[in-house]
C-alpha cells in the first residue's frame, strides 16, 4: 500500500477521524480510519459499507449489557478487523457514506459530461 501513499491528492472524503482516497495504481479505494489503513476494490468497498450500515446502533444503545458496548467489524478479505465502540461505528459510517457519495457524484458527473460532449 506504500505505492498509494504518495497519491493522497486523490482524497475522496475526509473527516476528523479518517479519510479515503482513490489509488489509481491499484485501482482501489484506501480507507484510513483512526490509524488503520485498508485497501478495497470498489465492489468490496460497497460490501463493507453496507455491512457497517447494517449494524443496529439503536439496539446497541438500548442494550445495557457490557457485550453491546462494542461490536467486531471485519471484512470478508480481512482488510479491516476491529472491535469498534458505538461512536466509532457512527464515525466509520460517516466516512464510508461520504466516500460512497463522492464516488456516486463522480460517476454521475462523468456520465453527464461524456453524454454532453458526444
């Protein structure tokens, strides 16, 4: 992933707790969240984003047991595996959803511009 570290000028989305950028060399999206960096192909990123969004935050808040204070979040290819608190899950959601929005916006702009130029 070191070859992509010099390409941080392609930042897609940034929050206080992390940022995401597109690596053109490996055709992937790099997520840096609270010091953990992980690289995903677009399809794997979308799967990870849906998985994080599927965590039932309200259930965790209303459950008073110690087990509900954190949840293990991991991807299928072991790019990311951490036990996250409720706040960290919300922060990761913000980062992933912002990244997905930026990717969707870039895709929409590209399709509109190429249609108008043709």
